[in-house]
C-alpha cells in the first residue's frame, strides 16, 4: 500500500467514516434490526482488513474505493443474515468471518417454518367419551 493510501486510511479511520458508511449502506438496504456500536465497529474493521489486503495487491484502485466495496459486502451479508434463513458457504473465509461476528453479537435470523403436515393420532378411548357428563343449560337460566 502506498504512503498516500496509508494516509487516507488513517484519516478515514480516525474520522469514523467506515462505521458511518456502513450505517448508510445498511439504511439503503432497509435493514430493520438495530446493530450495536461494537458490532458496527467490528464489521468496519473486517472491511478495513479486506480493503488493505486488496489494496496491497497493487492494481491501482484506491484504498477508499476498496473500503467502500468491502463495506457494501458487509452490509449485504447483514441484510442476507437478517432477512433470509440461508446458510453461509463453509468454504468462504469472508462469510465465515461474518458468521463469527453475527453470532458474537447475536444478530437475529428469521425462522423458516416447515410445511404443516397432518398426523393421525391413535386414541385409547372413543372421541365422544368426553361429552358423557355434559348437561346443556337452557338459554334463559
């Protein structure tokens, strides 16, 4: 990473831009669950690490642009985690890092209910036996 990208990184992190950009991205995706400040910070740190690794590859893309891309990835993971019951792929290290953070901060997941199925229940007595002592009352009493 160049000295210019290092300076930009230090400035963005000192200003709290990563956390703010992540919150803005979550708002644009209409993520309704509230995330704690610690969770936002940890997701932003994860995006920072990924952006640093990608910027060191030396393909000419700035750190700020890489950070924005990684924050979008993190926001999409939060959206997917809180809106669907899909499982994260076990061979994706980015997904597994997100799952670790999501479980650490107990991010909610929707419940997928199974299709209702009728099950026959065997009875020991006839079904009409519960009415044996029933005495109907007149409407006027």
